[in-house]
C-alpha cells in the first residue's frame, strides 16, 4: 500500500496526457469545497444546539483556521511525498471529520462538531487544498494561472453541489423542509456526505501523476509566461518567508479573504435578513455565490496569465471595496443589485485564491512553491476567524440593539471596505524578489534528484 502512494510510484510516462491532471485535482477540491456550503447548516445547528451566531460560526472558523495551519505545517511533507499520498491523507481526515461531527450531532455535543468538522476536517482541508497545486504548475509551466484555476475553481464550486444536495438530503432524511425537519435530517446527511466524498477523493488520487523528469510541454514555457514580476531563479520556503514580498502578499490575501468570507459564511441568513426569502431560496443564493466563486477562480486566474498577477490583485481589492460600498448604501433596496454585487465580490474572492499560486511562482520560482503556498495560507486561517467573527459580532450587537434587516450587516460592510483598501496598498508595494534570496541551480537539481530517489 505504501509503495503505490509514494512519489516515485506516480511518475508519468513521457507521453502522458497532462490534461488528465486537472480533473484529478478537481475531484478533491470539489469535495473539500463543501466547507463553503456550511451556511446551509447554520440555522439547523443553531436550533439543534440552542446556540447563537458566534458559537455556530466557530465551526466554520476552526475549519478554516486549521486549513491554514495544516497547509503550512504539512507543506514540506506534501512536496516530499507527492500528491497521491497527500490526497489520501487529506481525504481520510475530511471524511473522519464528517463522521465525528455526526456523532456530535447525535450526542448533542457541540464540542465534537468543533473537533470533527473543525479540527480534523480542517486538517484535511489544508492538506487537500495544496496537494495538487505544485503538481499542476509543473505540468503547466506555460499556463500556470489556467492550470491552477481549473483545479481551484473546484474548491469554490464545491458549494454549488453541496448546498442544494445538503438541503435536499436534510429534507429527505428529516421528512420535510420545515426547520424541525431539517434538524432531524442533520446526522444522516453528514454520514452520506462523508461516504460520497471518500469515493470521489479516492478516484482523484488514483489518477494523479507527476511529470517524468524528461517531459516538457511544447514550445518555450518561459517565454510564454514571462511577466515583469516573474523571477528567473528559485527561492526556498525558508528564504521566501524572510522576504517583504511574502508578507505583503500575505496581508493582501488575508484582507481579500476576510472581506469575502464574511459574506460566504453568512450568505443564507444574510439574504434572508435583507429580503425575507425562504430557507430553500437562501440555499439557492448560496449555490449562486458558489458559481461566482468557482467562475472567478477560473476566469480571473486565467486572465492573470495575460494581465499579470499584481494587476489582477489590484482589481480584486479595489473593485471589491467599490462593490461593498454599493451594497452598504443601496443593496437593501434592490435584490438584483445585492445579488450581482455580492456575486462579483465572491468572484474576486475566488480569483484571489486561484491567482496566488501563480503569483508565488512568479515571485519565488517553482522549486518549493507548494510549501510556500502552504505557508501563505496561514492568511486564510487568520481570515477564517476574523471575517465571520466581525460579521457575527456586528449582527449579535445589532440584534441586542433592536436592529433588523440590512441594518444588522451594514456596519460590518464598512469594516470590510477599510480592510480591502489596506490590502490594495499592500499589493501595490510588492516588487520583484532580490537575487540574494535565490538558491543555486545545482543545489536545487541535486535536492530534487535526492528526493525522488528516496521515494
């Protein structure tokens, strides 16, 4: 069993079709992307555990916190052992997390849901998210934005499938669409989702491969992807985290994610507060946002191959601030404006994630880009706590003050506008990495050969 999981066991033949790799990566990202559909469970959880917005919001926040921590901690392990072993480990954690959460629902113990879905499932999120990214950029050095967008859009699109599926499963198992029925259907829904995700992730892990050492794409990939911000060398993860470029990009990603996640984690209750729609319609809105998240991950990352990663980030942060302003002032009066603006904001949110691996490749080279990506995703951890905490705290304070409808969320939106403006400034300050941080080419080649031989 161990031998089929090692990096050496999944080296592709020289004539392998590289277009089989994005679907394999997409398989795990579609599964773990279910976390973006969590807001569908929020109201049933609040009813079942007799808990408030903040208490239930911590389930999602812990999962995202563990995503960033685990991706940073296990990033070097993922680089060393390859995508198949990583995908299997991630799938095991993700599925076990669902089963433990189901046990917590049955026992009425919220801490078990924190442990299962939050901690253990969150570790699966982190390992699974970065597992195929470095591999994709090695297969597509000529189009890294396109390649990572194809896979990472699955993480945004996971909720497109999971949101209506979860709602229908709760209806089916609970015997109806009333709140009490949804609560009754929680446990079997979590068990069913865990089983489905186990099968899909295993299929992706079976297909995934790494390029043969002598394989190369047609043409000149270096010339095809050359950009002003692109490095000509390779930087190790140890040196990358010592550069100002890493931390400026960390700030930009953190603030872009904080602004987007505040909407995603509260999507269903937010649109219900604004327009008084049904739970089923709110679940449809969550699915629609998933389309924006998924589409943004592919469209914006692909355009970054032509516009440049830094320019795209200027669009995400600056454009997001303007759209948040529109929602804050006018969103409550028009459901069309509200939906369109939030849809574009979420597309920028998704684009920020799918563009960042290629941004890191441009800045630091491909040598340890997976591990560097894992370290950068600690920004996601911090945002996963900050975004929901800001919005949920504002909502609870508003409810205590007697506010209703859009007034519950407007103060949080102004906070997000300020965050995006600061992120815009951080991104504008990023410059090419100094050559003093580069690794020697012969050292990089020797370490890569030794790692392959060891496996």
